[in-house]
C-alpha cells in the first residue's frame, strides 16, 4: 500500500483522529453524538477576546 505524504509545511485536510471519528464516532460508538462539552470552570478560564500578539 502506497501512502501519500503531504509536503513539508502543508497540513492535511483531515487528521487521523478526524478519520477515526468519522468511522467509529466520537467515543467509539458509530452514529452517537459527541457528549463532550465545556465545563463551566473551563469556560470561565477561556479568554473571550484573544490578542493575536504583536510583531517584533
């Protein structure tokens, strides 16, 4: 089996995780919804407006 490799610096359209989630579902159950959701504490810690940084 020949595997196609992306050139350096180019991200593939789908990661291996994305492909597995399509085939097996988010928790290994095909067709099941993803039960993961952000906890209230994590939501509080996540910044609303992200400063992209500054150039040198």
